[in-house]
C-alpha cells in the first residue's frame, strides 16, 4: 500500500469528516480540584483528580509546566492521553502511543533494551547504549536512562503527556526533541481494586490486577501486578522455536503518606522481569522493495582472471551464491513478509531483562511556596544472545545472556521550589537536578563456525578469481585454481604475488569461532543542572515565560578487551606490503579477517578517556489570551543533548591499519567521542477551547547542530555528528555529485589503507552551521457532541531534512562516505505527513445500567526511509494502521467484556531495514558502488518487521 503526500492530504481531509484523531483528551468527568490548581505537581494529585480532569468534556489538566494547568492555557505543544484511551487502544507500553500522538513514533529493532522514540522526525537512532535519548522517558517524575525502558509493561497508568520540542527548564534531564512523561495511578484512601484477564491469538495471555486502600487515616497503599505470555511472531525452523515472544511480569507497590494538608510523600518500588527471545529479522527481497534485485537468479559469475567485476544477476549480488552454497535456503532470500526465519544451528535470541528501582517524592506546601523533591535509584540490566547475521549460515553471533549485556545503575535527585510573588503577577520556579549513571556494557561478538569459508568465498566469487570458485575447496578455490594462482597466472605472472594471495586466503579460511573473549565498557556519568522557569503576567491576558538552565555533564570512560583472532595481525603483516600490486584484493583479505577490529592485538588491552561539557539552554514564550477561550503564543527554545562515547571497538580504526602503527589503542580512543547536540527551536501556536470543541495549531521550526547519528554500514557502527556548510562544497563533494554512475565517488580507502574521506568535501570552520532542520505544522482537535460520543483529530506535517551540503563535525571535517545519501533528503523514520484519529462511543443499553463500547483508532503515514544511511532499499511505502474494540460494560463499569484487534487489517511493514552484517560481496570499494540505481551495490539488506494482526478478548472486574 503506497500513499503519496498528496493522496494523504485527501485521506486526512476525508477522515476528518468521519472521525477525529489523537492529541490530548481525557474521559474523567470530575471537575478540577481548585485547591490544587496552582500547585507544582509532577505526579498526579489524589484520586479525586487523578486523571487529566475534564469539565464539560474539554477542560484537560496537565502538569507540563510544573504546575497544574488547563491544557488550553498551556503555551507549549503537548499531547495528553488519559487512561481510558490507553486502555481502549490496547497500550501496554509506549509503542501504542503512535496511534494517538501523530508527531510521535516509537520503534524497537535489534534489542528492546534501547528502543527509539522520535518526535517531529527527530530521535536517537540505533541500539548503541552510549547515545542518550533525544526523547527521554520519565515515569512518575523519574528520568529513565534510555527510552527503551518504556517498552516494559507500565501497569495501571493515569495519563501520558508527550511534550514536543526542547525541554529542560522545568526539571529532570534535558532533551533536544521532546519527552514522554508517564504518570501511574496513585494509592487511594478508598478501598478498591481491579482484575483483568486477556486471551488472544499467538496464545497471548495477560493477567493483571490492582488493589488500593487505606492503612491508616494518613497512609494509603497500592499494589499493581501484571503477567504476560505470548508465542513469538517468527518461526525458527532450524532450532524448532519461535522468536519475538513475550514472557514477563511486572510488580509495583506504592505508599502515599499525607500527615497534613500541606505535606504529601509518595514512595514507589517496582520490578520488571522479562525472559524472552528477541529480535529476529528477515531479508529484504524484491517483492517488498523495488530497489532490491532478483535475489533468486543464482548463476555463478564466470570471469576471466583480472576482469572487472560484472553484474551477475538483477541485483549484481555474487554473495547470494555463497550463502546458497553454504546452506542458506533460497526461500529465505526473498521471503516477502513471511516470518519464517533460518537461524544457524545452536544459535539463539534468548535474553533476560530486569528493571527495578525505588523513588520517593515529597511535596511540601509552605503557604507562600511549594517544595518538591524526587529521589530515585534504579537498576536496568538487559542481556541478549543473537544470531547476528540473521541467516542460516553461521557467520556472526553473540552468546548467552551472562556473556553479553548492558547494565545501568542510576541515581537521580531533583529539587524544585515554586511559588508566587507580586500579588500573583510572577509565578516563579527554581530547581536543581543531579544524576549519576554507571553504565556497563559487556559484549562477546564472535565469528561463527562458517565465517572463514563464507569470507574466502566472498572474495573468490566477486571478481577475477571467480572461475576458480569452489565452495568445498581449500580457500574456496578449486585445485586447478590454486595451481594457477601459485604459478602466477592470476597475478600477472608473479609467483610471489600468487603465493601472497594464497596465503591470505588460507589465513582467512581459518577465522572460525574467533573474536571477542571479553569486551567490557564502563562509563561513569555525572550530570547536574540548575534551572528556573518563570511566568510573568504583564497584563491579565498577556504573559511572558522565561526559563534558563545551566548543565554540566562529565563522563569517565574505560574499556578492556580480550580477543583470540590471531589471524588478523598475521594477515596485516603479510599483505600490507602488497597493497600497491594486489590492491583491493589485499585490502579485502585484511578487512574480512579483521572485521569490526576483531584482532588479538586487542587481547589484554585497556583504554580510558573522559569528557566534560557545559551548556546554557533556555526558553522564552510570549502568550496572549485573546478571549477566555482563545490563546495565541510564540516561543523560542534552546535545547541540548550531551555528547559521549561510541561503545563499539569497530570505530577505533580502519581494519587495514594496525594498532601498533597508530601508537596503540589508547592513542585512538578519541575516535570514540562524539560532541553534544544542540537545537534552536521556534514555535507559533494557537489554542481554542469552548463547550464540546477544542482545537490547537502549531507551526514549528527546529535547527539541529552536531546532530548525533548512529549508522551501521554492514561492517562497523558509525557515530558521527552531522552539520551543514553555508557554502557549496563543490563538485568533488559526494553531496553535489549525487553519485551519478559512481564515477565521481571517491572510495573510502586508498590502496595504502588510509582514509580518503577528506576528498569528499570539507568546510571552513566559520562556515559550519546546522545540519538538520525540522519544520512543519501540527493540528489537534477534539469534538464531544454528546456525553457518550468523542472524536479526536491529529495531523502533523513535518519536513525533517538534512541540509544539501553536509560535513561531519563542527570543525568542517568531511562526512563519512557511507553517509553519501543524506544531503538534501529526509531523515530516517521521518514521514512528512501523519494523520491519527480515534472514535469512542459508549451508548447506554436500555435502562439496565449496561453500556456498550465502540472504539477505533487509526494512524495513516506517508512514505519514509527506515535506514539511517537512507539507501533506497530501506524505503517503506505509506500505510494505515487501525485498532478496534467492541464491548459491553456493567453499571458504573464494575465489569466489562471486550473483543479487540490491533493492526486490524494485518498491514505488513518494516520498522527498520539495515545492511545485513558482512554480506556485501564486492572486493573493491568502487565495485560496491558501481550502479547508481543500487547504491548498496552487492550489499544484502535485512529488516525488522512490525507486529502482525493480533486479536482477542478481555474481561475486567472492578471493586
């Protein structure tokens, strides 16, 4: 299903007449508690006003500015989603917020430990734990180290607030693109509880319950628990199991202490455990992406010695033959959206995740001011094995949970003091924030039992050696071929070069079950900030908001390595002298032996580094209440996201270079650093709310400098800051040539193995400017024509693009050649147009006290690219997703029975497509890029699919 931008505008216009989509709304009809209206309240008040309160269906109370305010009076772009909407949409974690917040996109890929949230097309890409989130998650006011933590079960939720644009002057950790604040339901001084049971397809079982009530007159408690089990969406035919399953439980206990009317203390402890297999991927085939050639054309290349690489089939992909000959079923190369996977025998995606912690929030009203203190300590550990190449051929893998994991120990403390002065003309807030985050990452990425044969066959089948291709022969060569090479027939008559070539192939052939023996990364981060946020009432209708934040961020980094790949340094020593004559073949033999800097040179090596940065950010908002129902505002915000370290050894150096020649690994540690990301954001907005109707509109523009991009190019992880150049970079720049025919593309390396990126376009430091701009329009509307009928509309147009002329850092260094498709294009996972909608009808059924439930929500999105390097093989056509729920409910909703479906029409689409690891078949840099229609050359691509249709029945009972 493909939607052009134009057609989506038509769809959105038609859809608005049928139903209205999400943004901010709530269903609790209790009026707001006026005693709490001006209080600083980052978590919800007591149960009388526990939900985002609604008066006449439209008055929505949020705490986005650290104060309880009606949503229509808040001069910021924010969406608020209440518990009933979350329940109707089937939201158990933050991914389902996609259906009701059009500017938000949450996805999970290679691991659920580090999912990605994006707002207005901006987010942190990939699974590298060294990068902080552009859109962080806060749960009950507590900062969570990475947004993937929001992929856990959340328990009973009161509401979720999605704030768009830079944040930081109101408390917590600063963010550059927005934040997601989740508020759980609080203890109640009235006894009550709930029980819930759900059963669905894929043997989905979810059991949940809660109980709350008083212990004394001043102390109340609450306990929530959830258990979930579900079969996986992927079938591993090799090992007889399923992948992407669910097996988890969640517990949260709370105490609420209210000794006086002025003091409230809330203590929360929670624990989440997951023992699941995640995350499988399938190959991208031509049936789902027109830029992928016919991978089932399998004739082996027949080339004369010394001949240039030629197209072998529609994809030009000789590596298909290698995979086939080493055991990959052909059905897996063009699977469409079939979820049958072919995992290497004995490999697994099993993993265990634990997330737990305790927090305490104190609110103390002194009369003239109110103090809020939030103290928290959390631990988060996720370990996961993987068949990392995602094929039946055993190329690359990670071991079991205790050998590969990431672990966060996080302590945070926030203090805020808020009050009024000058007769209410000044609403002031001052505060401070501190966090200490200890991050440990252990990796054990190793070559598989077939890697050596796979790598040699990849070299032999790709070029002039193709006539000698023999998958069962030593070095993947036929006996006749070995003789011809030894005699110099394939090396211009030189037996010396022939011997060097044979030696290189034979060494590569032995690289099996080699790689990391231990790889530990340790990062100790300290972040503290002082902030203030003040609302000045110039007149009864004109307000000026001024916020300022000073942040200091320091990170101490160290890493220790162990590696048993002794073939790598031997290969480097033997073949480096032959670079001028063997050229790209010699480089390929070294690169494949030392992929990802897998080398025994690192055995027993430790490195260390540190970085510190200071940043001043802030906001200014001018708002005008034209009438009691109409608000206009304009704002400027400066946002910031801290720099850090790329926690991946592959970024230290090029495989063809040695650590010894560079002065050791410690001399290269600076290559792991990346700079802080900053943003200048402007907004103009209007909000109108009266009776049963409300609408808001926002025009925004945000310019990002030092944008932090994480890209996997099939071999290494690239973390690079992206900036623009105000001057043209000229015809030698890959940005300008747009890669016509490949002739103008400068290969990443010369024959001597040095980086050639300097030839791809540099910029004078004083010409460096922002590299990414996100601009567009957001619309949100709510219509409540009757007490039992609600329509919501959300529409976002976001033009989120890279500049035409890009450089790699603030000094104007060249962009990495792997990112040659970025200039002038939209960012990944950044559709230009998204429309969301929900319709809820709860009619009474006669006079019995029963009521019905008819609910549907939808999200329609235009085309977008799912890969951070923007290769066209990763394009995703536009699609529409719908959820639906039908039920019957007892008097006062004491019980309910509901039938539901998510992804109602079983739409197939990819969350993220990526370069299949090591599965690029060319032996020279130019050969990989020889066809402008296929910028990946012979690279094969894989993709993480979204969930298929799920459906089931849910029963609830409340007391």
